[in-house]
């Protein structure tokens, strides 16, 4: 399973448009080769350089979803609270004096619906994914201010 974007390459710089220094919209994402047994997809975007700060958490993504457009949420999907306290994309926004941070976009193929709603905590999401993940695809971008 793979995750890709037309906005940046794996290990590349996330364009300003998708950050707090720009329009702060989510980048376009392509979901490739999920396992045939996938019943649901989940997306989690974290900054491992800031204690796994969550920038986006999207659950209940239909298993046949191949593309998530820029600034879009798949129909029927649910967004849970990010580290900023919002239920939406929160773009990269590292401290201005820090080295560029890494942002890990992870898509999970799940063997069953997680059964979580928009009020699920980051830990509840991580635990549920851990119990049901069939496969994972990642895309890492970097951004500094």
C-alpha cells in the first residue's frame, strides 16, 4: 500500500500553500494498492519532531477511495480533533527558530470499521488502528519557517 501526492515527493518540502504560512489547506493525496480485504481507510498526519503532534485525523474513509483532493475530505468521512483542538486539517507550523520538521502522512487499510466518531481522542484512534490495520502507506514531507 502506498500514499503519494502531486504537491510534494516523499522526503520533499511541503509547499507553503498547505501550511500555516500559506492557505492552510490539506494537500492532495493518492491512495495506491490497498489490500483486497480493506473495509475502511484511516488517515493520520503527525509531526514526529513535536511529540507526534496530530495535524489531521480522518476516519471512515471508503475503501475504494483513490484520491483525496486538496482541501477536501472524502464523502462520509469523519475528522477527529487535531493537536490544535480543531476537527480539520491543521497545516505544518513549526516554531520559526526550529530546523524543518517532518510530517508523516499515514494511510491505514483496516479489516473492519473502527466504530469511532468525531469525538475520539488521538490515543483512541491510534489504539483502534493498531487492532485493525492490514497495511500502512506513508508519505513524509518537511517544512520549516
